C-alpha cells in the first residue's frame, strides 16, 4: 500500500472533513557539497566519489518520495546511509523510516522517527516526523500521543500541505469518546477554535450545563469549525442545551421502589427522607416522586424525567442494579444524586454521592476485630449467589489476603432459600453423610467434620442470616465467630435466630440505642412524623441522605448543588462524616453484636 492509500484509508476512518485532502509531501532542502554534482541521474550515482554518494543518494531518495515511488525511496535512503557523515545520518534515518511507513511497515518506524528527531533533521522533515508519529498514535488509539505530536508538528510548520489531514485528525479526536484533557499541553494558537470546542465539549460531557451552554454559544459564529468537521455538532449542542429545563431551587427528585418486591424497603427509605427534608414545614420544597419498581430502565427514565422537570438534585435509587444504571446517567446529565445502594458501583464523581456503606469499609471494620484484635487467620464464606453476595465475598476475600489470612472454605446458596443444609454440609466437608447418618452421628455426639476456619462470613439480609445461623449450629459449627454486614442490623435477625445469634459481630453506622445526640434527634423526629412506627437502618440511611441534600437549598444551579454536596461535612450517626473526593462518605463505623436477643454496640477492647 502506498503513502497516498494509507492516508486515504485513514481519512475514511476519520470521516471528518468534506474538504479534498492530499497527503503530506517531503520537502528536501539539503544540497550536495560544492565539489559534487548538484543533481544526477540514478545510473550516475555508482560513479560518484565516496563523499558525494551520501548526499546525492538522499537527493534521489527525496525525488523518488516526491513521485510516490516509495520502494525506490527506501532503496536510495538505505544505500546512501552507508556513505553519510555523522551530521547527515539522522536525515538518512528519517528518509528510510518515512519510506517504510509509506509502504505499510510499522515495526520500529516510530522509534526511528524519534531517533531522527533527536539527532537533528531539517525543519520540514522534523514537522513531517511529528505528523507521522501523530498519525501512528491515532491508529493505535492514543489520544494524548496524537495531540502531543500534532502540536509539535504545527509549532514547527502550520502551513504545510499535510495541514488539512492534521485538521481531520483533530476533528476525529474531538468527536471521539477520548477524554481530551488539555491541562498538560500548550495548544498552538492556530488551534484556538479546536481548543475551545474541546473545553466546551468536556463541560457538556461532565454535565456542567451552564458552562457548556455559554461555551458552545460563543462558538456559534466561528467559521473555523468547518476545518474540523465540528459545525453540525456545535449547532446540535446549542439546540439541545436551549431546550433543557432550567433547574428550579428546592425541587428534589426521589426515585425508589414503591411497588414490586422491594416496595417495603422503598417505603422505609422514603420515610427517612421525609423526616429529614420535612416537606410539611418547608413550603418551598418541591418533592417529585418516581416509582422505579426496582427496575434499572425505570430508574433511568425517572432520572431523565427529573432532568426535564428541572430538579436540582435527586435522592435514590436504592437497589444495587438500579444504582449501577443510575450513576453514569446522573453524571452524564450533570444531575447531583445521592444514592442509597451499597453494591459495587461505577465511579461516582463528579455528580453522585453515596451514603450507604461500601463493601470495603464494612469488611475492613470486621477484620480489624476478627483478624487484628483476635488474631484469626482462617475464614470461611457462606454467601448468596447474587450480585450483592458475590461483591461482598470478593471484598472480604481480598481483605483477608491483604492481612495475611486464608480463605479455607467458600460455599454459595440460592438467593431466597430457607434450607441451607446442602451448602453448609459442603462447607464443612460433611456432604458425604446422608441425612440419616447426620442424625446418627449427632445422637452419638460424634463430630460431623473438622472445622478449619476461625470465623464464617455470611453477607446476606437479616431475614436470611436469621435462618442460616441456627442451621450452622445444628451442624455443630459452634466454635467459629459469625460475621455479618450492615444488612444484619434489622430486628428480623433476632426474631428468627433468637439466642443463636448471640455473640455474632456485624457492622453498621447506625444503632438505635447508641448514646448519640444525632440518633436521639432522629428517633424523636421520626416518632413525631410517623407515631407508633419504628425506623430501621435503611430509614436512618435515607435520613442522612436528606441531611446532605438540605445543603442544596436555595440554589437553582446544579453545578453549585454539586459543589455543596461534595463539600458536605456533618455530625453523623456514628460521628463526624464528610464526603470524599470520590463521592464516598468517610465516617467511623459501629461494630454491633447480639446480647440476649438485642442488637447492641459491641464493646471494643
């Protein structure tokens, strides 16, 4: 494939510019020494003296390149390099590398071009070398290298005949999904229009609608956009941003499951929000409720509706799969959102904050006690085979290994099960016994298995953990410590497990009988709004989300609302809390246990 074919293929991929684009042409300005002929025919080269063969060979290579005869150009460049003095060696290396690149070779060409630049080559060849490096980087998908090399080429020569194809490459980069951060670059002044588009588009992609609207409007009459194939994009963005609803101060969207399997949890969360935001006494507060029925698609639809309705911020969603669908969209829309899910999620920053505990902070707090204080090194995991169970399993496993411990047993069970016998027997190595043999061994006080773990981690809801724990004890799993997540912090745990849960340890940042002024205030306010009803941990979590959302009061700017969310510092249920740069909340956690069928704070030594 010749040089022009390569460029044509590239430009088809770019599909950016409607102008007629021709490939770059070499511009050789080197002259042979005065004692040598100033030009020769090819057959004369073999009769030349040694001092003339090098520079005149380069001249022949340049003429062949000018005629797009790249095989001849490569041959003459290679022949001449043996006769070049030290100062001209970089020129010979460039000529050979250019010809090889034009012939479709890639191995080693970039390194040779960089070596030629390092050695020093003519101005026009230096610009071409940077251009070829930019073109190669674009094919490899490296946006940063493409920009760096193109900027270098244009600083050397911004009027070369490859400028149109350079503009096409820049247009392709601007339309791509690449994250074009220009902070580390000095953009040539000739690319001012392109730079302004990239910055406007970055504001648009990160949801900074006010900044994007101003930036794109400022580009509306810029004729240079056509050089990069960006005119239609700017016009479309201006129209889209014009149609977007202006955010309304104190308009808050709430997306939760009010119907479906998770409806009860959705209503507990809503009560916590209502207690915190207190719309009954705040006439300016405009709450917009959306029922996602626990479904990701309905969650995304609700966010788009809130966006069009001018909500300044959103609370929810609750379930992990819904939050995983909501976070990227909220960030894309620039819609400040406080999510309640504790599952593994995409990056929260820049517009999303999470009030729920992360898997990592839960397992680290548990292992501070189990591995750090008690010295346990062997752990088992009995988990539901769903997204939450697998996420918690992996987080626990990684944390154990980091601390030098071992996972000596892992077993899953079907989510929603009530009979865990098969999974427990597999975990402890008793699956070889029949049910009858298990009964016989228990009657004779014979052990069912040799337990090789000090603690067993059960990451499931309280209603399931309350069934698992008694069944573990039935199979003589009595020595190991039972460990749970914040999902255990619910009355159902002791209602189902009764005394069998005594001594278990789990983690949360809220406990109803903690000696804490924030907890007392929450309970008093909850009782005043919902008399006769008891809140659960989820209600407290939503209450905390509401306290953070209160910081957006009075502003109709989502950028300002986002700033206030990320600057949030408050006295939380477990102590001082603040939103980190990654959107997670940093706060101390409680270790909890069960004593005489009551969930109590665990007294750490």
